[in-house]
C-alpha cells in the first residue's frame, strides 16, 4: 500500500513539476514563507513602533521604498511582517477545517445511517446556507473582532466543503475490494479509516487545502479591511488596505502595494492548486 | 409537482437547523447577553429590563419557540439601537443589494460566456490561454482592492464615475447606473472567473459528445454547432453555479458595499456589528441564509425543468 501510494505521489510530483504554472505558484508560496520567516533580515524598520512623524504618508523613496502610512510607518516593513499574518491566515482556518471536518467526513461517510443522513448532512446543509462573510460577521459580532476570531470564523465557513468532500470520497471508496479485504482480516474501523481510506482521500483534499488557503487569505484581508479581523496596528495586508481607503485620492500608492501583495500570493495558491489538481487527477481535460 | 413538493419538504429540516443556529448565536455572547448589549456600566435595573425584553429569563427552548413564532409571523424584532423594526431596515436596504447582485451577475455572465465558449471551441490555443489567464487573475485579485483601483482610475484620475454613494433607480435612473458601474464591475470580474471555468469545462465535455460529432458530420457550420446545439446542453450545469453565485452575492456584497458606501444589506450588517445591534445582525443573517436555501431550491427545480433527464428520472423514481 505504502509503496503504491509513494509511486502515485511520485508520478503526480513529476506531472506537477512539468507544469510551469504550478511550479511558479509553488515558488510564490515559498517566497511568502521565506519573507515571513526572514522578515527581520529584510527590513530594519519595526512595522509597529518605528513611526516617522516627519514622513507621514511619504511617497516611495530610497529611505522608504514603498512609502509610509498615516503614522509614518514604513509600508515595506509592514508588508514584509504582514507576510507572517498572511501565512497564518492561510494555515489556521484551513487547519481548523481539516482537523475538524475530515474526521467528521470520514465518520459520516464510513458509518452512514441515521447520524450521517439526518444529523451530519443536515448540519452541513444548514452551515452551507450561511454566506461565508455573513457567518464571519455574525461570529465577530458575538465573539468580538480580532485576528484569531476571524480565523475561527473563516475556518467554520470552510467546514462544510471539507466534510462533504471527505464524505463523498469515503462513500465512493468504502465498498472497494481492498477495503472489504481489510475488513475481512479483522482491521478495526479506525484503522481502515485512517490507514486505508484517508490516504486515498488525501489527493482530493490536498487540492481543496491549497484552494481554500487562497480563499482564506482573501477572506482575512476582507475582514481586516472592514475592521473585524486584525487590529489596525497589526500589519495585516487587509488592515493596510483599510488605512489606504482614506488616502485613495491623495496617496494612491498606499493601496497599491498591499493589494498587489495579496493578489500575487493568492495567484500563487490558485496556480499551485490548479497544478495539483491536474497532477493528481490526470484524467482532467487540459 | 411531486418533485417540487419533495424538494421543498427536504428544505424544512435545513431551515429549522438554520433557525436554531441563528437563535443560539445570541447565546454565544460571553457572559450575560443583556450586560454585553448594555455594557458593564449599565444599572442592574436596566439589565433586568433588557433581560425581560429579550425574554432571557425564560428557559432556552421557550425562548426559541417565542422567537421562531414571531419570525414565522414575519416579525424580526426591533433594532437595539433605535427600536426601528428590523423588517423595515431590511426592506430599505434590500433593493440596493439586489440591484448590485444582479448587476454583478450580469457583468460576470457578459465576460464569462464569450470567453468560456471561445476557450472551449479553441482549446490549447492563444485565445484559450489568454482566457484562462484572465480567469486566474479574476480569482486572485481581491474584488475590494480592484474596487479601490477602479475608484482611483475612473473616479479620481478620469473623473467619469462617482467614487462612492448610491442613487436609487426610481430617483434618477442615469445616476443610479453611474453609481453602480464600478461596484458591479469590481465584483462581477471576480465572479466571471469561476463562471468562465465552469462554462469552458462544460462546453468541452459537450463538444466531445456523439450528437455534436453527428452535427459536424452533417456539415453544419461551427457557429450553428456551438450556439444551436452545444450551448444549450453545456449551460445546464452552469445553472447550478449561477444559482449558487447569485445566492452568495446577495449575502456576499458586504465589502463592496463598504468600499463604495452603498446603503445595502451588507452595510446594514456591518453597521449593526459595530453598533452591537445583535437583534439586527441575527435577523439579517437568518434572512440571508433563508434566501440561500430558497435560491438553491429554485435552482434545483430549474435544473429539473431544463433537463428532461433529471425531471423524468426523478419522477420515474418517485
């Protein structure tokens, strides 16, 4: 099983590496992680405390290559440190949806019956009825704003997709001969779900994870932009855009750089997600 | 008819769960909801009066049934800010959001339909790659940033369109059109990306079917094959995507309305969140979820209506 899955992944890796667009996407994501990790080495400005009141809303110059914001903070430094929040925004909601949604989907799909049909499926249907941004706003209203609450809200919005995808795949797999064979030799349900089914659901989930990360970044930026995500002093790219909104007429570059950064990173995740989809499912029509 | 009844019946448990989730939202408030609403400095009398007003002194299940009975009678409660009826607030804000949602959907369709068809008709050509690139860009650019860039270019630099604000259609149709162009283009561009991909893949699949090969073999022109034969069938799965998209737009224009300062439904929710007007938030969320459920029902029924295979299949099974 292990050798087979390795070869499947090795083949997919080869297909992925042949797709220039996908590789470019992966490079952009690695670039984001690099910037997030090595932020202090890329700029000598502190993103919060270095406030130059003589250079408030300064245009790009050699001292501040991307200009400064309304408190004289270096925009480049805030963007660079903002990569940390963006990375967290990509990972946290998706990790929540994965670790909560996948076990529920596995259980629901494998066990079937009343709990699957009448409880989990209906709950997922109900959760899916809420527009994701509305759900996030509702949670922000009751739990209060803030980065972590925004992450939780976005993660809850992703849950239905993760549960549905896992459940669907499990239902398609659970009556396959190798699963019946595993059951006949006395494997426990937990072992069958984790060792025999989950690895076969992973390719589909991997694509979902990558694309959900792209959505998570845009959602976090959106929530921070409207003021219920990261706080204004936190260098989130969405918060930067919120600041920029007030200076669109006089200092348009304040809005340009954070927006470009978000677009580039989301493009990276989308290209990689697309590449993964094609690599893991070669039947997809090009 | 049976299909319609079955589909509506299947939505009842979902609607019931939606209502329970929305009702429990208020219970998620940390501490006593009445104190949270009034603030820590509120007098015990005021808190008690608020508890009474919200019915918090009753058992939870009684509170739920009191609330849902009112909702089913069409009473969504009163705003905690000024006591205005939430029904009135929502009805005032809905027209702008519906107009924006339909406008954005139209823009999405106008971009996606030609690009999707072209991509599928000429796969792996320059045109296809260009359309795929546009679609990828559309999915990646945050629509609120695109909106800001549109304001800079068209309102600030060129001065041809207003930067923000909304004029109702019946007050001044020309100004109304001007005020919604930027928001619908910014939002519609993003939506077009998803629709374009859907149309492309659906068209590609249809173009490979036997009946299209027969149509080509008969010597029909490419245009007739594409528009007369393939498009109709290719659009069937697109209906679902469009329905989901439209439902999402009705609840998802929150940020667009915020950037362009449009007094729509999303703006109402944001304002209510900041004013800690939980009753309005609760009702607005409920209404948007109910919208989604009903649009999904409508899409399913439309799907069955346009595709006889589904309709007859379902009737045959039932």
